[in-house]
C-alpha cells in the first residue's frame, strides 16, 4: 500500500525553498534600493514585485494547504519530555525579556525628549507617541517570558500542563496587539516603508498563531483548530525570519548603516520563528487515514 504523504513535511519543504529565495532578495533591496537609515524605497525595481509575489503566494499557499488538511491535524497535549521544545521555549523567553528592556528604553527615550508634551496633555502624548503601547508591550513581554519558562520546564520534567496557565497563555496575544499599536502610530505611509509593512503582517500572523496556541493549550473551543498552528504559524515564521535575517546579515557584514533606525534587529522575531517551527514539529501530528492514529506524535488523541 502506498505510504501517505505528511502535509507538514511538504509545507516545511516549501517553506525552506521560499526562505532561500526571499532572504537574498531582501538583502539585495537593503544594498541597492532602500534609503539608508529611513527604510524608504529609493527606487522601485523588479525585486519589489518579485518579493511581494513570493510572499503573497507562499503565505496563501501555506494557509490553504493547512486548511485543506485540517481534519488530519491533531495537537498533542499529553505531558511529555522534549528537549527541543524546552530549549526553544527558553530561547523565546530570553528574547522576550530582551524585547521588554528595549521597549522600556524606547518609551523612556520618547518621554525624556519631550515628544509627549507637544499634544498639550502628557497623558494624551503617551498614547499619541506610542510610548504607552511600548510600555504595555514591555509588561506583556515579561509575563510571556515567565510563561515560556514554565512551558519549557514542563517539557524537561515531562509534566507539561499548559492548561494550568490559561490566563498567562493569553499574554503572547496581547504582546502582539501592543506591537501592532505603536507601529500603526508612526506618522508615515507604511506602504512606502517596506520594513514597517512586513512587521505589521508579521504581528498579525503571530497574533493569530498565539490565539490558536492559547486555545489548544487551554482546551477552550479548541476542536479542529490544530491546523491553525500550521496555517498561521508557518507564514508567521516566514515573516519573522524575513524581518530578522536580512538585518542581521547587514549587521555582521558591516552594513548596519543601511538599516532603518525605527526598525532595529529584534531578537524576539528569531525566538518566535524557532519556537513556532519546533512546536509544530514536536506537537502537531497528522492522522493517518489508514490507521486513524497520529502519524508523527505519541500519545495524542485524534480530533473528532
């Protein structure tokens, strides 16, 4: 009998191929067509449309492929040891903490330079300038870091019970919301600043992924939504790496002056991408139509 193909393997193979195409394209844009320091397009050439086309096609294809196989996906909530998921969780927790410090520093910088006073009221200025959103993002990042430490430790001890932390599981969603808020408050046309556009898409996809993650771990309305971890998670990981890797490559190759001052390297983007990929590989199984049991998880139950 012919062996059934695992849709997760196919999606990740396509993910790798797309990543190998978009990262060099983005690096080319930093060097050739982006205005240093601002991130604005200095000119528009073929790479802009090719990159947009690849990202739209890839994102839509990943979501469609996951939705088409939604009856096959199952999320394994059984307590189990996993060094890979533990390390990915600890890495995400560390990068969340780094992000929190960075956002507090940014908020304090906005407040100290007097930007909040130009709106007549200091409290209104906190919201208009994005200082309040950055501070709230920092608070959420700290709670997220604690949650992912607990989540990671559960995969070391083999007694992972994410359902015991239902409230904390919502904070990654709030973190994404506040990341979106202060980006929308920038007084520029985000279509002209490619970094900002990609960050907005990344935050939306991360928010959708973490919403599904929270539902599945809490067991609240979680029937038949395991596909969303793949359908939203893989595009989210793609945009996280698109935002992180080209900037990191510019940094290590001595071209840091080409980076947009408002879109610095954020290590939490890398942490999110690693966590998403590791979680999908370790926790999302595929129900075989022949055996009606998950093909790549152990001890999980098929969703009805």
